[in-house]
C-alpha cells in the first residue's frame, strides 16, 4: 500500500539458498528528481515506546551501472508517521517524520545477472513512538537502484525473572535509549518482603541494579529461588533465619512447614526462651536446707537442686509459716506476718542464703524454700519442688518503744504514756524511763520504772525542756531505749526559793543522781574490762610486742606502705623466671642486690597492668601488713617497688614453694618429728601474729611457704581485708569453708580462735601429706557435718596426741580451743618427750642431739666436764636432761654455779635445738 507504488515493483527473486522471496524494487537511476514512496500498513504499538526497524535490502553501486550520470543515488530515506487510525488511505508527505537516511554498508559491484551473488545489507534504526496507538513506516527512494527484502519491526522487553525471591514480570523497555524502567517485584509463594524488591529494566532489555528482596516465610526455606516447607523434625521460626534447623533437644515437629517444635511431654518452653533452645524442665527441690537461729533471726542456707532441668535461671522463693509447737501438720500453721524481713528478699532469690529477721521470740517457724526456673509456670505443675525446715526462735529483748506521749503538763510534772513495743518478744515485765534536762545533756539523769505503759513524772523544774527515753524489759533483758522525746514543763509564776519540800527533794535527787552516776561508772568500767579482757591480757603479758596496724586505717595507702616497707630501686632486682600466678599477677623468682649486702634470692609479686585504684590498694596492703612482721616463721618482706611500673612486692625466696604442693610431692617421705617440726614453725609464726593482734583468716597449707631448710613460713596476708570490704560477695564466694571455723562462716566472727581452728586443719593437711580436708565433700556438706559434730579423723599413721590436738582446735566453743601459745608448748613437749610420738625415729633424734653435746659444752664454757659426762654415759643432750644436783655431786661437778648453768642451759639448748631442727632439717 504505497504512496507511489507505480514506481516500486513487487518482484520475486531467489535468496542465497535459492529460496524464492518477495521484494520491492525500484531502479530509476537514469531520470533525475526521483521521489518514489513505499508505505507499510498500520502497525500497532502494543505498549512499546521505542520500536526498532530492521531493514534488509540490496543496493546497486552507481559505478557498476553502465551509462548512468549524476542522477544515480546510493541511499534511501526511512520515515514514520504516528496515528491512531489503522486504515489511513492517504497520508500527506509532510505528515511523515524522517527517521534517517539509510546507506548500504556493503554495496555490490557489477556482477553477471545470470549467476550474481546476492549480498544483503541489514540496517537497524530505532524510533520513539509514544503519542498514538500505532504508526506507519515509509521508504523514500530518491533515485537509487534498490530492492527491499524484508522489514522487521520489533520492540525490546526485559524478560520475566526471579531475583532475591521476588518475581519481576516481562517488562517493555523505556522510550529513550538511556531510560531505565523501575519495576517492583512481587514475593514468590511462601515468602515475605524483607525490603521492597526493585529492579530496573534497561533500554537493551537487560535487568539492572536489583534492590531489596524477600525471605521465605517461617516454616519455609529458600531452595534455588523457591520457598520449600521445612521437613518433619525441622523448623524455621523466623523468616530471617537462614534455613530450616533440626528441632532442639527434647522437642519434635510432626508436620512439614513447622515454625516451632513441640516439647516432648514433661519438657517445656518458657515464653522468653528462643525457639532454638532445648525444651527444659522445672528444677528439683533445693537440697540440704540448714538453718542457724540467732535470737529472733534465722539464717537459712541451702544447696542448689540436684537437677536444674537443663536451665541456668534457677531462683528461689521462701514461704514462712508460724506453726503450733511440735506441729508437722501444715493445717496448724499460719503465714508469717508481713513485718518479717527477708534479706536479700523473699522471692526471686538468686542466692542460696537468706537472713530472716524480725521474727517473734520463742516461736516455731517453718520455712519452705521453693526452687523455680523459667519453665516452672509453663510446666503448670502447681506445686514447685521445695524443702522445708522448722526452727524455734530464741528469746530476745523487746524492740524499742516507738513513741512517747506527754499529757497533763504542769510546772513540775507531766504524765507520760507509750505503746507496747512492736515486738515485745515475750511478756513485758517492766518499763524504764530515763530523762534529763535537755541542757544538761546526759550528764545527770533520772530513771523511773513502772509496770504500766504510763508514768507520772514529778519534781521537774518549771519551763524546762526535758528529754525522755523509754525501754521495755522482758525475761530476755532490756530492749533498746527509744529515741529522744522532748517535752517542756510550764512556766512558774512563783519563785521556788524557800520551798522546804522542794529543796529536800532537790537534795535527794542530787544524791540519787550521784549514786546512779557511781553505779553506772562502775558498770561501765566492769563492762569495758570484760569486753577487753583478751586484748588487755595481751597487753599485759606481751608489753614488748607491737600491735599490728591495719593499713586501711591510713587515708593515704602510700603513706602506710612507706611506713612499713622499704622502697627498692628496680635496677637492683633481676627477675629470672615466672614461678606462679598470684591473685594480682605473676609471681617470679629472681635476685636482689642491695648496696653493701650480699645478693639474695627473692620472690617478686607484680601487679598486672590496667589495675584499679582499689586493686592497687589491696595489692600494696599485703606488703604494708607483711612489713610490720619480723619473725623466722613469717615470710619476710624485702621491700616494694612503687615508684615505677609494674608495682612489685619483693619477699624472701622460698625454694620449696607452698606447703600443700610440697607435701604432696613428698608423700610419706618425712618422719613424724619432721612433720611436727613444720607444725611447730607454723604455730610459732601464728603465735607471733596473734600476739600482734593480727587475725589471718586464711591459714591453710597452701598459704604456708617452705624454704630449702624445710622451714615453714606463714604467708598470704591478702584475705583479711577483702572480706570486710565486700561483705556480700566475699561472704559467699571468698570464705575458704573447709579451713574456717563455724562462727566465722555463720556470722563472720574472725578471731585468733578461728585462726586456731584453721591451724587444726593445717595440722591435718600436714600429717596427711597434703590431702584435701573433707576430701571431695561439697561445702554445704562440710558445714552440715561440722554442725552435726563430725570432725576429720586421724590421718594414716597419725599419733593420737596430734589428732587430739587437732580435735582441740576444732572445739565448737571458740573459748575452749587452745591458744597458739598452748599449741606451741604442746608441740615443744612432744618434741622433747618423743615417747608420746610412737612413730618418731629415735635414732634420728639421738643423732641430732649427740653431735652437739661437745659443741654445746664448749659454748657454755664447761668443756672441762666433757669426759666426765661421757664416761658416765651422758653422750646426748636429752640424756643430760635427767641430770640432778645429787648426780652432779656424785660425778664431781661440785661448783654450784656450774651445776646451775648445766641444768638451765641444757633445757635452753634442747629447746633451741628443736627450733634448729625446724630450720635445718632436710628431706630424708
Ligand atoms: O606452690 P608454689 O610454687 O608457691 O606456687 C605459688 C605461686 O608462687 C603463686 O603464689 C609461689 N610463691 C609465692 N611466694 C613465693 C616465695 N616467696 N617464694 C617462692 N615461691 C613463692 C607459690
């Protein structure tokens, strides 16, 4: 349907493969001014915005045509015209818009018409068609020799695709060559949008820049762009989880596509548990509930349940019941009143210890400790597992009177009344009111006693402010006084002078106050004496001995350290090797050379970098403590390095390290007397410490160091303070339970007597060659066993006397335990009188004594009697112990002073020999 079709001809020709094809041809090359048009039918745009026109044609080279002149052309023009009209019969030339002039890439030259080879040109032009439903194309010939073989019109799309689990539809490209079409994808089945999925369709039909995407829904996982259901036994909880996971322990899934797994019966899931967490169980009952009653408070302690149900969020709650005497029937019990205090709390407890206070005196209580965890509620089993204990509180003084009221105030009197204390803790026998003039403070006061809850106070001065305190008394004694309540008497219109009654009263009350003052002074002195008896005793007996100074009483820790420790120049220390790890950092050994002294071996503790102020203080406090001691059985401080980092504490070097490890290494290798020698050394060190009023709190074989001469020295002066500073944490975690006396465990009563208890444990450790006290019993069991009276048995081959001494150290009543001084005497006696030590190797002792008789006589200047004594059979020091004055008379040692010297110094020497043994014995 062309415009000037008369000049374009429809011709059939053969293509390269000899297949006939139809072409349009024109070849008016000889005539000038050609304008021949060929037009297509209407082409529907089909939503395309840019169409591509591919034209295949052949074109004759003008040169190849014989006889043609300037009229011959080698191009044609391509036009288009947009239109909604699919059947326009006539379109003006001027309605067409030119797309391009098309030339042949490759024109063919002259060929024989008979067997010419056909060469096709293919040219593609694109054109934007956006305004109408469709368009027409037209080809204008201006005098070329041309055959149009085919015209293909097409547009481009980006094909349907799936990216990031989103489907993007087949999309027609944009109108311009540079335009990108933004396309929103839609999530594939069983998936959900993570972030809006988007991609751009480029003009070439290529997808570009994918953004966002989808995730497979819970219960489904991505299998190559498709979301597949999780199979049985697997689950996926969240779309963001990467894939299906196996059901966690104690759970299962029975159907495909599970989003959670169901717990096996008897197992549960808490709401807050992640789906990946195993199903768990509620805890079993708490164990070994023990109670210690202290007047009207009770300390309850228990061990965690045997089975925690696979969880770590065990907590406890306490039920408190008041029960009738001897009643084990819950029906006869009532809940405790709300003023009972639970510390730290009654429910949601994370610790296994509670102090219950403000209980009634002389009352039976039942405490039930329940164990809970995250699935206790889910398990639905109404009752949690619990243990209970029944206790009876002791008597206690009444609580203070909380309020005093004054009525009927006159010039000289007033009436007081008050309420019974909140907790009388028994039958109130009487009240006591103490009062004084406010200006007088408590310099002089009066006391009134009454059975009722009120009293009339008379004989007061007018217009004077008085301060009143009241307290109650029961069989258990007086409670505390109430706080002060002030009341003023009224003003006096009449002068007092000359009033006989009043002056008499004045006299009485003055003398009364005087007597009262005397009595109270006496009471005060007596009570002071009583409470300070022990320290007083120490001060009397050991006047020479210094008293240890707590470095924490110094505001400035550096002042304390320099008071008690020498600053060492770091250049005089040569560190050689690491020998262990201490609480604050490494412990090294090395050498110390101080000017004018010989080089010595030392141990060096250092404070690791990044310490806090508190750590520095604690670290140096050990040196401040150690620096105050000077005793052969206490580890000696050489000095400290505080002026440069790291901070160091330098002590004498103890070649054999700590006693427990040393004994384990030499199991069974010592004689009993060697062991006793070690114990004597430790006791001697401890006696020194107790004389200085220092309480060690952590006496244990691991804290005793041993040198190459087998001398034992007490070390580790760190614990005493840590405990006080951090009551809660320290109390439960830091107390070395197995070594600690019961009163120190239960109410932190650390004294020299509790050190004695620990010493008993050290004795046991030594005699058993480093065995762990109470073996592998747990701490709770140890506490319980001790409470029930159990004591460690004698270790193998342990002489009875030694075990008896241990048992003495483990007396429940601390006042009944021996002192270190008694222990020392006892050990000395044992050493001197080996008969009580059946296992002592006598020959060993004899040897020790024998070699020294001669030397000893020399040292006391009585060598002249050597032969006399030897001849009489006195060849060893201990045999000399039996020497009497008569015997010496008989032997011809007649000078009285010589006799005295011999007797006194043999005893002296024996003692120092024994000490010498401890300093010089070597392993056999
Ligand atoms: O049992 P040990 O070898 O002896 O391991 C510990 C370690 O350092 C950590 O405290 C050892 N140790 C501590 N002080 C000294 C010292 N003065 N001489 C020798 N070793 C020491 C202790």
